[in-house]
């Protein structure tokens, strides 16, 4: 069974640009959640999608958005990039995160904003 | 004060030692997770707890809901256990993470 796949793995963007990250969950999983990890703030919850609907959202500005497609693949978008958005962005999938099912993480997308 | 506090922040042990990492939280939770992160970023979910105790191989996780405290124990530690261990709690659908405990096990 293939794991959670995130693309791209590494990318460099310039301040003010926007970026789209992709996450393909494990087959059959309907829950996809996104996280940001930085040295200063640690791991932080961005949002979760379940069956194409955003079910929960963390405390991030509106520049951070996401969506989920009918095949459960998810994308997150960050607009008007700031230097502080440089981070590891992790995606995780689960049958249903809130029902106590195991969550499986992807390897992450390393974003550097210059 | 963070909603999730882990201790210790750093831990160095000799191979074979028994290790305990602690997690205290200040909010009501629906579940608590222990995660393991190796250098390079990959995260593995070790346990999900809502009560009691779970064991998987040399790893044991316990939670005391009344005291809002969880512990992760590693028996017979091995250098391959060297990683960052992160406690995470889920409350109202949102997850909050501890700052992690960096464990180094020396041969």
C-alpha cells in the first residue's frame, strides 16, 4: 500500500509569490490534515479536510488555504509569501482523524522563501 | 504557558537504559498522540491514546486523564531510537503539539 505522497519535496520561492503544495493520501483515506513545522514555533496544525470539506482550521491567516478533491487528494496554497512562511509543510492522512484512526504522515515539503 | 508541555527537552541515554518522556496538557482532549520524528523530517505516529495504556514492542504509552498527563516509556533503548518524540493533543478537532523531546541513545 503506497504511503502519503507530498510534492514537491523541496522548493524555493520569492517573497510575494504564491505556492501550491500537493498531498496524495493513502488509498481509501478520506481525512487529510496539514501542518507547518518551523524551528521557532514547532509543529502547528493548519487545517483538515474530510470528504472534500474543511472540517477544522488552526490559527493561521487567510493567506493559507486548501482544498480536497473527490479522490481525496489535497492541495494547500499560500499566497503573498513571507519570509516567515519558510517551513516544512507536512500532510497526514487517516480513515478519519477524529475517530481515533491512525494518522500517517508524508515526508513533507520543504519551502524556503527568499 | 503552552497548552502542551513536554519534559525533558533533551535526553541522552546509554544503550539498554529505560527511558521516560513526559507530556502534560492543560486543555480537555479527545485524544493524545505520541509521534516520532527522525532527522530529515519523516514523522511516524507511535500511539493514539484516549485512556489507559498501550504497548507496542519496546514502547509503552500511558495516559492519566484526571491528571492531564501522559508518559512514553522505551525499554531496552537502542541507538535507532534516537529521534525527536512529540506529544500532540486533539481538542475540538484541532491538534496542538508539544515542543518535542530530543532523545539520543549512545551505544
